[in-house]
C-alpha cells in the first residue's frame, strides 16, 4: 500500500448540543479523523482567483491513502497537520500547518489496473490565502 508522507485530518461536523437552561443550541467543535496524503500543484497553470479584500483562492490536488474513515464527499474540510519528512513542518511550502483546505466536487477513488480494492482517493481542493503567489495578482 502506498504511504503518503503528509498528515491530514478530515474535520467532521458534530451536531450541536442543547443548553437546557436557555434552550439554545451550543456548537460543538468538529471531530478530527486522521488520514495521510500528499498535496500537490498538478495543474499546468496555477488555478488562482483573486477575491475582494486581498484574498486569493487556489485549486490543488490532494491524494489520500485509502480507506478514508467515513468516506470523503464534496463538502468536507481537511486540516494540514504536518509532514513526516521534515519533523512535522511543511515540506512543500504550499500550505502551513493548521491551515484548512476545502474539497471541491466529488472525490475519485482510484483502483489498480486489475480492479482490486481502492488504492487511494483523489480530490480537487480549494485553499484560501491572504497572499497572492502569482506576479499578475500582486499589486
């Protein structure tokens, strides 16, 4: 089985709890499900979009080892928890430890040519940043 070097956590939403004294819903922090993967810029041309307020979004490819507990869908968020190649820090300079990426669209499961079990899951993810990395986007 392929082992990717980066540690990620799928952030699963939890239902809110009710405060009996006030009757209000109290949000509960998401549950982090650990997975390993590899984030890369696989597009020939960086897909960036500049938003108002000096924000930039980028699309990247995230490959995750299968199976992903609970599966992965187009509404999931993943937090980067570090890279095993560099003692927990970021080796790729794409995202920083603790930053979150958002799955865009439906992730794809990849199998071996023989049609065996799922080997890995591929997802296109969006990452927001307050810094533009393309010279055309910087003022």
